[in-house]
């Protein structure tokens, strides 16, 4: 087990909901998300609020990201960081390691099985953990053919650049297809402590939350509210 998974499990064991806070400059669905803020300052506010880990979208064309953004976030706090991008080559994997990330997103829908397996092996050889992302039953099956560290269930369709109306119900449905012991992260379309609580109570380890955090008036307070989801009752 590496540093990224350890941070999530440490949060869970302390009674906090394991939250991965996602930093992306913009999205096709939402437009600009950071505004004039310093991404490093946003990362520090997320850490202050109790995020277990951070995530950075480095894809440039649709999401405005870069490896420079990843490096800045890695340097901003002590939290382990996930790189999110459409990773396709071993060079991409090595660049992720060199930028200081701890974990790498691999998207099942974007890769044939041989390439997916090769990139997964390369990530482990580079000392990176993997979050292997699926959106439907067939992709879950393919992900589970690998010795993955984390299974990500994306509640939106990345092949449509996440402009579809996703719902956390997708996580709840696909969780039933993951065998016991698989660490599952619910991704996207999560906007409240109730969404986080529902995913974790259904069997997920934690949740990756991006747009809702970036849209919040008070980043640290919003993240704190999410991280305390398991201690709250009601629909909040």
C-alpha cells in the first residue's frame, strides 16, 4: 500500500470521510472554475478543510490543465496528489512521477486492455499507485482484471467530457459488482455530505469532489462539511 491509499484509509480510521479534492481550471460543462485564484492557495484551503488527498486535472485542451499546475499543487501541501488526464503512453506515466504525483488515473474507456495493463505495470514500476476508472459494468470487469490500488466509479461519462447529467446512483449500482476488499472511489456529480455518506455507506472507501468544492464560497469550510459527512444525520 502506498502513500495515497494510506492517506484515505487514515482519514477513514479517524472517523472522517475520505475526500479527494479535485483542482481543475475549467470544464466543458461548467466553464471556468478557479477564476482569479491561485491554485496553490486553493490546494492549501482544501488541505486545511480536511481533504485526505488532492487531485489535479492536467489535460490542457478541455480542462485547462498542465504539468506545471500539477507541480504547483504538489508543492503547496503535504497531501498526496492524483494526476488526472487522458494518459496513453509510458512517457505520460514517467512524467507523472517526475512531477511529484503519488497516484495516476487510468481510464478504462480510453484504452484497450493490453495498453491499460501495460500502463498499470509502468505506473507501479515508477512507484505510483493507480486509480482505474470505470463508468459501466463492462469497464468494471476490465478494471478488476488488474491488481489495482483503487477502482474509480465515474458518475459521469468521460467520453462525453462529463457534460452528461451524472448521478451518484451510478456508484451505488456498480458498487455491487466490486468484490469485497476492492477500494472504490465515487467520482463526479457529488455535491453534498449526503452524497458522500450514501456512497461510503454503500461500500465506497471515499469520494472525489471537484466542481462543488471549487464553486463554494468558503473552500475550507465546504471541505470540512464533506469530511464530517459520516458524523451527521439527515439529508445534508
